[in-house]
């Protein structure tokens, strides 16, 4: 796995393993560490996939690490520390069932990836892992009750979109990629405000309490 093609494949396999780590854990801190490490791996991918290193690729990699691996996980750690919440206790779908859904998502992603008319890539795992990460992020988003875990699911979903975007990295303008990162930052910042208000009003991070919020 030391070849140029093997390194991106190894990184993508680790990204997928982190998807399952989030699906199978009750601890919010573990979910945050997993998504932070995923952000670090995503930052390394542009460097590994680029045919030649350029300022564009380096800045994209550094920006990805700064936002996905440092800034956003820090905000989530702050949220669980302020709310004094540690675990996802009663998900809408159990953890074993979630892992099984994740396995189905991976199988579906590989089946769909084979049928997409995409250009030749340096690693065949890029598209199926990106699709699997999008689906697993969506699973986390809709099956967890804690608002912080739902934010993690949103980040995973966006990580999958980012991975898919790497298939067109050489043709997508840098400003568009930077705009995506900034949109994610703003979105999670807004979610953090929602989390704060849920906890202040109800002493709980259960997103079901959103229906009880009023002006």
C-alpha cells in the first residue's frame, strides 16, 4: 500500500471505517473524534490525488484540515461540555441496526458507483466511499436524537459530498471549494446556537424538543 494509488485507497478505507465508528458508538466524544480524524484524512486526499502539487491543492488541503479537523470539532466539544451531555442514549434506530444499515449503504454505494459515467480516477474507491459516507451521514442525521450527534451526521454527509467533489478537483475553481467550506462552517455555527437554546430552555439536547421552542 505504499504506491501512489495505494495511499489514497488506504485513506479512503479509513474514512469508511470512521463512518462505522460513528454508527456504532454511544459516546458523543468518540463521534466528534471520529469526524475530526475524518476531516484530517480528507485534508490529505487532495495532496495524494493531485497529479502535481500546486498552491491551489495545498491551500485546499490546509483549509480542509483547519475547518473540518480543528474548528468544527472544537465547536462540538464546546457544545457537549457546556451541555454536560456525554452519550446518545436512545437513538431512533439501535446501534446494531445502524451498523447493518451502514453495511447496506456501502453495498448500495458500490453498486451505484459502477454505473456512474465518471472520468478515470486515481483510485476506484473514491466514488463508492463518497456515496457511502453521504448515505451513512444521512442515517446518523435522521436516527439520532441528540442535536450534537445530528450535527456530526450533517458533517459526515458534507464530507461525502466533498469526497465526490474531489473527482472534479482539477476543474472546480478554488473559490467554489472555499465557499463550500465556509457554508459548512456557517451551518454548524447556526446549529450550535440551536443546541445552546435547546439546552438552556429544556436542560436537554434531544432534538425532539425543538417542536416546543417558541418565540
